[in-house]
């Protein structure tokens, strides 16, 4: 237990979220509890993680979450470990919500994306309902950039996905490749704009990013068979597109389609012809972020490996997060689930009403 690596999670504490301030002490080594010297509150070492307040052992929780993140059916976990189905789905939701916070803290940061591909997945729900799951990825590092859910495949869904990509992108050259859905064109143009403050009254003008290339891959079918594929540049030039993609490579969306296959393999409700159905969007959202975070941080990607120069081993395996420079090693399940997100710094509330008499008398004496 190292108090120098822990922060106070109390929202009312003036030193909340600050690491290394000297305000954290060890209260109990056996129970693994800390205490804050400022607010005098004690808290467990697992506070702020899915491991907090578990009724079962932490080892069992880690094993179950690992199996869920790699596509094991929940019914098999129920039979193998003697757990109830409600417990398994509650653990999946608890871990998924934590993974969403980890994704927002580490992945949704401005970086040079280069080439981005986006696509949607149709998800079957109970009572003959359908939910659309839109996702995006960075091609060069295979990094999953996030996903959004909606009951309709409309402009609102694509706008939310575009804002997710915008939160991960730094200003610069960018290639955006999607399928033939028209909503993407408007969403990309809306998202990648910057405010220009001129000092005049009114809303500031929005200036579009000059080096954004938008491309669409339009597939035409006849009798349920693919007969034609058209690659169309909506914005930008072919020279800009060639500079942002691999040499001698046409415009396509095969990388995001391969990522969709990974999600279909790890989430049983995404299988095209299966009996597994979802009932709530929260369950699907938790599963999506659980699978996406483990894909980014805990899974080696074969196409990202590099040849080693030392000669000991032939290949240096890398995860998408390692390729993107977010981390330098492959994370374990425990590292993902014990990663703590520091809250925002404490801001003292503004005092309303008249100033106290003591403050008024001090001002009079000073004058």
C-alpha cells in the first residue's frame, strides 16, 4: 500500500483527486483502508473501482469479467461457477461502466488519427425491436475510438459518432471513410469545424478544417449479391487521400468491417442468426465498452507486431493502445478494473447574500 499513489475520493474534500499531496495515510493494512488528513474520512483501497463492495471473491470477479470480454456466453458462466444470471449481467454492467470511464480518460484525447473508418451494426432486441450501434476506429493503430447506440439509424446517431471521433482527433490532416450512408457527409462537416473569435457581437464563425478528406464506399447489390463497388471522394483530392492511406491502396472500409466481426464474436447478441436477444440498451452499452476496452488494452493485434532488433524473439507484440502511444505494455484484467479516474479538482461554492460583519470591519480598517 502506497499512500503517495492514492487520492481522496470524497467530493466534499478540498484535496479530492490530488495525488501526492501528503494528505493520505494508511488506516489499516489488513483491511486495506486509507484515510484523508483533511476531511478525516476513511475509504477502501478499491473505492472507485468495480472491485468495491463485492459479495464474492475478487478472483472470481476477474475471471468472470475476462470470460465476458472474450465472448464466453453468460449461460456457460452461470453453469460453470454456480452464479445466478442476474449476478453475471450485473457484473458485466459494473465492469462496462468502469471501462467507459477508462475509455473517456485515456482514448478520447486529441491525437493525430490520420485515417478513420466508421460503420453501423444492426442489433436485434426482444419484442421485435432493433437498435443500431455505430462505431469508429483509427486504421493505422487499429484503435477503437468508441461507439454510440440509437433506436433509429438517423442523423442524430451519426452526429453523436462524429463528436466521438472529434474528441479523439487533433487538428490536422484526416481521412474519413464510411459506407454510402448520406448522413455521414453532413455529420463530418459539422463536427470538424473550429470557432473563429473576431471580437464582434454574435455567434462566432465556424471555420472548416482545411485538410479533412471525406470518402464513401458505395456497394450495389442485385438479388442479394454484390455486383458493384464505387469509391467516391466527397471532399478533398486524390493526392490528399493517397498521402493519408497506405501506398497503392484504394478507398475501402474493410478494417472497420473486420472490427465489427470481432465485436460479433465477443457479444452473443450481435450474431446475425442466433437466439440471443438484448432487452435493455444499458446492457448492450456496457458490453460494447467492456469488449472495446479489452480489445484496445488487453489483446495483441497480429497486424501491429514489429520485428525485434535484438534477435531474442522474432516479433514484438503490440496492442492497439500500445501502437497509439497510450501505454507501453499489455494490460491485465486487474489493471483495467483497478484503474482509478481522478475526480475534478475541488471548487469552493460561491457565498451568496451579504458579506459577514467581520469581513466588512476588516475592509473599513484597511481603508
